């Protein structure tokens, strides 16, 4: 038996469909159109693609998409002023500054400038504080998407051992908090963890968020575990032709699928969930800013 494939592409597409429906309803009943502003500084190729996809999917969901492309040489002060302007713009419900920003800017300063109520990336310390206190706030998109896929795969997570490899504020820590909220017993691993393989082998749910291609091997996986691969790594793929590349995760997919009960592929697993959850956060932010009960919408 090989593992079943957790199809994030399909899940994300269904979620976007429900959001589109909810946005139509919101517009009809409240005459409100959610607005998402994305700010990109510089010309990073991967960020360009990501921002373009965000814009397309935002419009497809019936939301307003505002894109601001600032030159690489923009000063930190000017970027902070842009964020302030968006904070006070009533047509903007969610603000996302695409990271990484150029090296002369301090990422944390920018995160903290965004109003927590418009922080659809969920990175503001107020929102991470809510998450770690088990309170509702904006939850970072990729961890939120990963958690949805896990909950969709397993009926109950209570008491299961979840091992998260990676402790970033963007991915590892929020996933750990979300799984703790689901009553998992959570272990967080990082670059200084001793006996990483043994720890991974004890995981009922193994989440890899490292950024090292295929770090996690077949013999690191407990039989019938759920494996969630957040990693996105670009690798040379000579088999596809000279100079060609492919995306691989942090898990050796072919090896792991012989042991696990279910696994996310890369691409097509966690990746597509990120933008879908960004749109979800934008809708939630719009509702909360307008005193509308989000649970009115059946998402
Ligand atoms: P970071 O580089 O911020 O964090 C990586 C984490 O992995 C750190 O906590 C680091 O430990 C840990 N780590 C590094 N080497 C090892 C090792 N040998 N053994 C164990 N742990 C190790 O990355 P991100 O969290 O931002 O991203 C992780 C991966 O997820 C990347 O591949 C990224 O591309 C992908 N990603 C995918 C997204 C999506 O699907 N849309 C969105 C965001 C990220 P330490 O803290 O000790 O340095």
C-alpha cells in the first residue's frame, strides 16, 4: 500500500469557490467589496510570480486587488509611509508586503507598521500573540492551509504526536500553535535538534518546514503517519533537459509514500493553500472591520 495523496490544489480550489460565493453574498447584502493591497518592493522573480497569482486569484474571488510595485531603491521610510497610507484607506481591508524586502529594510519594522486588523499575513506580534494565547486573530496563511489539510485528512487530532521540523515565525511556530490547539502533543525541531531522525520516527503527524531538499527520508517516517511537506525547493532536473529545474519538498516523496498513510506532494500540496488562506483572511478582516459575523458565511 502506498500513501494516499493529500490534494491541496483541489482543496484550495474548493475553498476559493466558497469564498467567491461568500463575497457575492457580502456584496449583495452589505454592499461591501473586500479589498486586498499587496506591496512589492524590487524585482525578485519568484515574488513577481507570486504577486501576479495573488492578484489574479483575488479578482477571481470577486475581491478588489490593489497592487503597488515600488523600485528596489525605495527607502524604508517611504515603504512605511505607504503602509500607513493603506492602514487608513477604508477600501483596503487587508495589507500584505511581499517578503523578502531589500536588504536595506528591516522586515520586522514593516510587519509592526501594518494595523493588526489588516495584517492578513498574520505576522504582527499582536496576531502571533493571539495565536499563542489560543485566541482568534489573523493566522499566517501557509500554516493555516497546512492545518486545514491535516484536519481534512484525520477526523480527530487529539492526543496525536505532531513533530514540526522548522521553527520560523512564518511557518514552523504557527503550525505548532495550531496543532496544539487541536490537542496534539507537539514537538518542535530545528537545526540544533539532536536525534532528529528518532524524533521524526515518533511522529503521528510529521510537518517539514525546513528548506532543505529531501532532508526527511523514508526511514525517518513512522508507519501510517501523516506527512505534510511545506518545503519548496528548486533543483536542477537534467532528466527534463539541459538547464531545466523542478520543485521538490523537504521530504523524499517517493520513499515516504511507501510508509506514510497520507502525504502532501510538492508541488500541489500545501503550496496552493497559501493564497486561498490569504483570501480567507481578507474576508475575515473585512467582516471584523465592519462588525459582520463571519460565521454567517458557510466557509
Ligand atoms: P526558514 O529558513 O525561516 O526556517 C527554516 C527552519 O528549518 C529553521 O527553524 C531552521 O532551524 C530549520 N532547519 C534548518 N536546517 C535544519 C536541519 N538540518 N535540521 C532541522 N531543522 C533545520 O524557512 P521557512 O520556515 O520560511 O520555510 C521553510 C520551507 O517552507 C522553505 O522550503 C520555504 O520555501 C517553504 N515555504 C513554503 C510556503 C508555501 O507553501 N507557500 C510558504 C513559506 C515557506 P533554526 O531555527 O535553528 O535555524
